[in-house]
C-alpha cells in the first residue's frame, strides 16, 4: 500500500509545474534566495500587506481581480488588486485615527465577507497585529481569545456582536473599539460600537505601509492544547517569505490562475493560503460566502474555471458521499491541481479525486505553529496515496524519539520507525513563540528540533506518513478543539461534577467531539439532561467546538494525581486495549496512594 503511486495526469496544455525539479531545489535552496525576491520597503523594512497587495496596486497587476466574492445569492463582486489596496489603505487610516498603535491587536469575527479581507490586510499595513476568530465560536472562546490576545479593536457584524460579544464585553476592558459591518440602522442599535462602512468612506484612499521590521509581530493565531488556555502562536512579517514560495511549490500557484481555498479565514489556513499566499503570487481567489453544498461547489469549480483548489479531507469526504455521479455533469477541465490539508486524507479519497474530478488529491501537512506548508505531495512528483508527501525545499523534517519533557538528546529514527515528527527550526513562517507563555514555547524546542506533537513514519524514499497525534487534542471537521475547553464549559453547568472529552472517529468529520460526564448528587442522567447539557455547551462554545455526543458515567477514570484519563475513555469507547493503567486511581497494580498533604507517614 505504501508504495502505491498515483502519477500525474497533465491537463491539455497545462503549464509546467512551478516547482519543476523538487529534488534539485531541495539540494540547493536557501531561504535567503526567497527573501531576495520580495519587494521590501526602504531601510530593510518588510510589511506583509505591502508584499501581498501594496506593491501590486500600481504595477502590472493593478487591474487583475484579487478576490471574486460569491455571495450566498446574487451576482459575484470583483475586487481588483488596486481596488483592494484602496480598501486596505482606508482601514489602516481608520486604525490610526482611532489610535490603534503598532503592535496592538486587531481581531475579526466575521464570515467570508469583503470586510474580513480588508481587516486582515489593513491591520498589517498599519503595523498592528491581526488575529482571526472563527465566526462559529460561541461567546466563551471569543472572550478567552480576545482577553489572552489583549484585543484592542474588533471587527464583526451586528448579529455576531449581539450573540457573542455583547454578553462578555464588560469583561474585556482592553477592547476599545468594536467596528460593525452592517446596515446603519442595525449598527445604531448597539451602543458602544462604530459603523465601519461609514467611517471607511471618510478615509483617504492611499497609505504608506508601516515600516515594520521582518521580526515584528504580524499575526496571532490561537491554537488548542490539551490542557489550559488556548495558545496564541506569534507569527512575524517575515513569514510572508514562506507563504509566497510554499504557495508556488505545494499549490502550484502561477500568475493569473483562478484559485479557490475553501478554508475559513477564522483559522490559519484561511489566512496563510486564503489571503496572503495567493495575493503574493498574483492569482485571482474565489471566495464563497456560503456554506458547503456539493452542487454549489461543483458549479463554482466549473463556472469560475478554478485551476487550483485547496480544500480539506472533511469536505472531500462530504463530496464523496454525494457520489461520483454528482461530479459527472460538470466541466472541471480547468482544474490543474487539487490539494488538501488539516487531517489525514484517506488513500481512497486520492483515488476518488482521480475518478470524479479528473485529478488526484495532493495531501500536504502543516500546523498553526509552522505558519505554512512544510510537507507536500507536489505536482512534479508521484503521489503516494495516504502519505503527506515529502518536505518542501528549505524544510528539514525527521521522525524522532524525544525524551518526555527533558532537554534531550533527540534521536533521529530510521525509515519505517514510528516517532514524533520534528522540524529543524529556521524557516521564516515558524511561530516565534506562544504569546506570554515561554514555558510552553520552550517545551516545543528540544535539542535543536521543533517537536510538532504529531506521530509519523518516514519511508525509504522520504515520504512521510501520518500516524496520529501525541496529545488528546481533537481534530473535528478540520478544526482543532481542546478537550479542556469543552470540559470547562460542561463543568460550568450546575449538574456536572466531572467531565472528560475525547475525539470519536467519524466517517465524515474525521472525529467528533464526545463528552463523558458524571453528575452531582440529585441529578439524573436522562435524555432531558443530555439535551440540556449539549445545549449549554453549544451556547457557550458555539457549534464548531461543542460536543455532538454525551454519555453519563458514575465516575470518570482519573490518574492518581487527579487528571481525567481521556486515553482510557477513548479506549473504552472504541473497544481498544486499555494499555497501561498503572497510574489509574485505584488501579490494581498502582503503588499505594500518596498521603494527603500534611498527613500520614512519609513513603
Ligand atoms: P492546525 O494547527 O489547527 O492547523 O492543526 C494542525 C494539525 O492538524 C497537525 O498537527 C496534524 O495533527 C493535523 N494535520 C494537518 N495536516 C494533516 C495531514 N495532511 N494529515 C494528517 N494530519 C494533518
């Protein structure tokens, strides 16, 4: 199976791959080569918004369409590179007028509307830091991230504000400006907010981008850990060096292409490859404001003549469910490359792509912390279905055995051995640390390697195969969910004594969030309470994060130090071997319990 290869199918007259000779470039490439291709600003300054749009706005690409927005209903709306820059400039001026300073955080909580893209780029042009919030988050994740990120300004809509921000606004004293995108009369209903469209119209239409240094913070992407609060991964302006070339190499973005990234800009893929990489590479991006529906997606591929499509395994599986026949009526001849990221891509999905779309699906791998694609099945090399591909030029990856929590040494494993996927630090889009959390940052960098938290194997030809995650974090429909965040929300319900949350395999979503709870005395675990708890979690967390299933247990398995053993919950749910239970509270082979503090005899 591992060696099964899907070779390329070349479309009629398709251009040669942008990464024509991966082996040669892997051997010769230095990141300085890619740095030298940027426009830059006087004095060695570098600004992502300038690289992505500003420099094109008066050049040969000025009149090319940067974004084509497809509203839920009605005609598409095009924004050229020049017109986009005008909007970006206005937003940057507005931030300045409001007193939002360099390095201060600007958040968005929006669907895929034009103002979202102006917010990202306008904040960067201003030299502020942009941080996205997923529109399907509930008030709890919104508040936590705004608080941890010290959000100074937020752009959202009247409806999202009313549901998710207004209820927690008094807990966010640092949030000085809330800018609403909507009809003036709707905006006017929310005291303490500003009308974004009205204010933008008053701003000048050009802007000198802030002369940010390559190492200045540009983006703050929240990601989930197993324990504790979400982690804010800090990315700097220099990341654009990697966004640009990795888009060319892994996605084969070529000037003039029509490109569609289905990832929502509430997450890192939607920013790195839905905004920055395509703009740097001078392509036209299609943005669908509506949600997934197979027929609409096929129509979009056909009508927009999409050449490069970057999507996710959950979406592919949903299309597979609609059946191969659903693809037949559509003319997909413009498609040159289909790529996917975020979860394991089943080998069957790669082959389905070949049959239904006329193109195999190219899996690639990266994560919030890497800021850009690190490993990919590139167009010029054969795909191995089920593999994530090989490291891109400039990326040194290895499968390693690392000591638990220790300083090293890290042992690099050979082909076929299973271990943790590690990367050699130094690529430009590498996160520079978790915001205000040096200890957590330090734990990721051991003995000259960045440890990714993913388990993998490498075959003899250097292809990497995903095995699983090292931690308990859940990937559901491509979104990373912290079991801790879900457990905390459940614990805020008066009936809940304990909560443990796991990912349960699901044929479409990859995993779904399943909660186990034990109840306080006086509460009965019946259907009504199940419904009430699911609703409670959904109200706090939002649909993207809340559990889909819930079961009651008299008590949850805990380690002797008191931690809920999610591993055991998962094993029991799936009927897997329970593994080592020696640390289980009351476990048969457990050593005697330590005495409570201050009492009992010393061990
Ligand atoms: P995020 O930081 O939310 O982008 O999630 C990153 C995580 O998603 C990785 O650490 C992996 O666990 C998972 N992931 C991303 N791409 C792939 C892939 N191609 N195959 C398997 N898992 C993936």
